[in-house]
C-alpha cells in the first residue's frame, strides 16, 4: 500500500530504509548499489514525502541522494543513526548459550550475543528514538505514544541493517538487542510504521512493511543478500 492510499490526516508514516549495496572500504555504495538506490527513488517519487533523514555515513547518504534529487528535497543528518561495526561483532565464547530479558527490564545479559558491551549503545538508541519521535509530535509513555502534536507527515530515515534491526525491535516493544538475531534487512529494504492519530490521543507504531523490496523486483534487479 502506497502512502497515497492512506487518508491524509489520519496517520504519520515512518519509513526506516537500509542503505544500498555497500562499499564499506570507500564509505559509499557499489555500482549495483546505485541501481538499487535509483530503483528506490523511482518507487517513492510519487509519494508525499515531508522529511528525509539519513545517517552521517556515506553509504546511507548516497542511497538517499537520488530520491532527494528527484523530490528536490534536502536531507537532514541524524548522528544517532550511525552504525558502529564494534557492536556488530559476534560472540566467540561458545559456553555462553542463553540471554535473560524481561518486557519491563529489557535484555539483562548480552554475553551470548557479543563480546562487546552493548548496553550503553542500546540505552542511547532508545533515548534517541524517543527524543526523535517526540520532536515529530509523538511522546512515548510506557508501551504507547501520546500524540502531543499529531500530524500526517511521511518521514524517511536512511540508516543501516544492524542499527535498523535494533530500532525496529524497540518500536515493536521488543528488547532492541534481539533485533540483531531475529531481523535481517535487505539493502534498500523499506520498513514502514504507521502512527494512527486516534481520537483518544494515544497511538502505537503499527508495522505495515518489514524490509519490503518490491521496488527491486519492479526494476528487474536481483535481490541482494548482503
């Protein structure tokens, strides 16, 4: 379902988009990634887009640029959406085979997931996500969001696979750390959340798409497993 099929005024839409095929060494995207980014831009060009944000890393910026050029829009950098490869390191201690978490307390033990200390990063992600959504008019209160300034905007955030998976988990009220295990985002995959402006004044981020790559198929490109 495209944004134009939603009734204007009833929803805010948040699209979390992973960058195109990466050239990590040169902080950009590959030639195939450029084709993916163009396919994405062509797919979204007729949608009513109000804001475009991107990670400060080159592979996210270069993915956003084709759409920005078509829409004649500027992107805004969100530093907190950058991805550090440090927290993506896998655990090398096979004796660790479980983790503990609770709905209220979150993940308490990451030792089976990584040798790195992820707690500080995940706490920062949750705080930054809440501040970002509050700036858009939706203030988190426990498991729900108060529509302090409800709007009908369509917001895009270009970011990364690992970061995006953790953020998506948080929006789904799941422990963010589990996103690294359970969610794999394809390059230029679109994850769409809809914040319905309910008359009660509270809303939840409802997941409509998870890493959708219909634009890749429409462009006749192969699906990328990177």
